[in-house]
């Protein structure tokens, strides 16, 4: 964690290494990657996290040379996330929206 050196600032940043390029559109994902993205979102919901800004720009595909990263799509940008989210994962608004966008329903 990085905490700003300015005493009045309210920002905290979690810095991680480069994970890949952001998507421009969900259509860039093949069927397997779409399913992987959906299931990762469901796992987030089950963990009590709702990302709240799931757009293609907030999904990256790890570079092929990044063997230590999970393969497939990675969800990023959690500045709007709710950490005490409590709802059935498959009924959550964002997961239902994503299922439609990805053509999974």
C-alpha cells in the first residue's frame, strides 16, 4: 500500500505490477475468456465485493509472458467498489448485465 505523504490527502493506492492491456470492447474476448470473466465476477460477489464500474476499460488481458498472473481476463479498478456487498451472486445487477453483454444468457 502506498499512502500519500500529504497529511490532508484521503487517497490510498494499492500498487501492483502491470497486468496487461485494457479491453476496448467485450467483443474482443473469445467464448472461454467471456465465461472466465463472468465466473471471476461471481467469485468477487460471493466474497462480498461489488466492483460497480465494470466496463471494458476495467478488464485487462494478462500478457502471454506473465506466467505468474492468472490467465485470461483480470478485473481492475476497484475505486468504486462496495466491500460489504451482500446479494446472491448470479442475481447481482452487474453480473446480470455482464451476462447479457457477453451473450451468456
